[in-house]
């Protein structure tokens, strides 16, 4: 099958990181469209049946506005870094109810040398975190199968970003997965090298990983009373 991304995709993002200026971007916008945004939209469209085979509640939406693809523009209103553009392109495979309630999602990240897939819920608000933590305590065996299955852990790992120093008060001391209660992000990550991202089997790789991470996503949906 034809590849989606290529060396030209990575060269554009490399150059954007060096020339993160509006004038440069507008002068090279055709390269962005041809080698980053349009291939990503095509990938999202092709992933629709693969995602539907895993869950009918999630969407891979290739629309350029309002779909799965994140804007390349950064929101600099409250940032010290005023660079106008991201150095990567990302897309979210979102739950049908994501605009109504907090929900987990899959994420695809294109960045030279730093590509990855992710699944889960990132920086949920405190009430949502409490629901997930309590669900873990009430359903530990399901969490073990969903997040700590040896076959999954050979390719995926739980994000350790931004964990609490200690377990919040009120949880049992003898809980088997007590350390997971320190998490503020319930996300698993799978790095992908540039050759895979630019190779002809990228769609098949992502489809396989969607299926592999389905129990993890199903568990989080159950914790938040969402259909999977």
C-alpha cells in the first residue's frame, strides 16, 4: 500500500522547528498541505473502518476544520513561548460524546524522531480523576487486565508524566495497584520510529494497536459511564 508520510513530511517539520515564523510558514504552506496535512487527512479517512471494527463510539474525522486533526497553530495567549506554530502534527480519534462529557481518546503524533501513539485521558479535571481512581479501587482485576497485561506492556507503557508525589488520602493501603492512584493522566504510549510513520504499513500498524488497546479504552469508558 502507498505510504502516507515521507521524508518530505519530516523535512518540512524539521524546517518549521528552525524557522517558526509566520512569513516562513506562509511561503511554504503548499509543502505543509501536500506533505503533512493532506496525508494525515487521508490516513484518518482510511482508518475509519479499522476504528469502527474496534468501537462504533469513536470517530476518525478527516475534515480539515472541526475534525480529528489538531491545528498546527499554537495558542500563545498565555504562553511564554510565542512561537506561532507547533513543531508536530497531531490527530485525535475522539468519542462521539467528547463535546458533552470528559472522554478518553486515541492520539496519533507526527514529529521527526518523536512519533508516537497514545490512548487514554489526559489532564482530566479533579472530579473525573476521582471517578477513575475509585473505579480502579472497585475493579482492580479489570484494571490489571486492561493496563498491565504483559502482551500490551511489551509495546505500550503507562505515562509517568505529572504524577502525584504520594497517593491521595482515603484509598486502601493494601490496594494492588496503589501506585497507579498517583496518576493525573491515565494514558498509555507507544513510540513509532520515522521509518514506520513513513512506511507503507502505517495504517495496518495503527489498526493493530487500536485493537490491542481496546480493553484499556473500554475500561476508561466504563469508569466514566460511556459506551464503548
